[in-house]
């Protein structure tokens, strides 16, 4: 079973780009043991209603809403398909957030979210804060348990958001890759502020990490796959990886990472793979 970190599972199933397969894949992932589901109110890349259908199907099979950590995103107009925006693009930014949230609740068939994430910062600080204030309102209404932001690789912007907000971000979901130096400085700040760092593109962007000598040797020593070694190490580093695999075998393997542990020395060796130096 997937372990939890302050009610957030330490491994989350990502639903981007699943289209018509979303329902079956989410059902399979949860039956395998996933309890965290990541979505977005962005028809361009996500089938949020498919996640909702999966939630309903799982409920009929005895897995209740209360057992699931469900997070979704408000995606600004610039990140939407202009022909399929799930809210009124002419409405004020605050109203867009509110409308998007109502669409998400309807799509997912639920009355509250465990997490609501701003899919990306907006064009400037003022717009970002307007969107954030609208999300804070949903938090104060008791409809959202946590707020977060995604695709934010600017530490100063993140600090500014943290300082100016009344409801502090408790989730940062970023692409985990070499070009950003694996967000080393940002992740350090997140640890200090108790912001959970969620990684995506974790395997796809890092074939060189998976094929590295230290990961390959650990895979042999522990008789695990390279992906399992990487996920286990990241969890030990305080990162919550997203995995969007369509393979039920890989789903099971991903969840098996909670059945073994590493010595601190190995974690330190693996950490060095993400060092910019």
C-alpha cells in the first residue's frame, strides 16, 4: 500500500495524456494500491471527467472517496486549447478560477479537493496573486485542503508568493530534469518551509540517471529495476514522484518501493547524481 505524508501519498498517479484510457487506468492504478491521483481542468491534456468516472466505479467496488487523495489544477487561458476552454475566458481571472473549480467538482463527482494547484504562474505577479487569492477563497470555504503551484522554477517568485499569501503553498509540482539543476536550491527551500515537492517527468527526462553506475549497481544489489531504485531514493529525499505509467506491471513495481530501504550512504551517492557540480 502507498504510504502517506501528512495525508498525501508518497507516490501519486498522474493522469495527463491518458484520454479515453483514463477511466480504466485510474481504476487499475488504485486497485494496485495507488491512493493519490493528479488531474487538471485542462481538456487539452487531461480527461478530468474520466478520473471522476473512475472514482465512481471504485466507490462501487468498496474504495471510498475518503481513501483517496485527489488533486487537480486551475490552468490559465494561455495553457488551454483555445477551442476548448472549460470556463468563460471573458470572465475576470477570479471568476475563471471559481468556474474552473466548479467544473472540476462536476467532472470528478466530488464536493472537495485534497489539493488545488495553480498550473503555472501567470504573466506577472499581480495576475498570479489574483488567481491565488481566488484559490484561497476556496480554501477558506472548506472546499480545498491544500493549495499549490506547478511549473514554477523561479525561487524568488515562489518566495514572493509565500510571503504575500494568507494560505501558503504547501505543494510545488515541477518537472524534474537536468536543465533546472533538479531544482536543488528550490527543493532546499521547500524542505525548510515544509512545502511538499512533487516531481513529474521523473523517468522520461532522466535516462542518464537510470543508466548511471550507482543506480545500475543498486538495482543489481537489491534485485530491483532502475526505476524502483530512483523512486525509492527520491522518496527518501522527501520528494513525492508522480508516475503516469500505463502498465499494470509497472504500477505494481512502483508501489513495491515501500517494501525495501536504503542505507544513508547509498542515498548520499544517489543525491550526488542531481548535483549541478
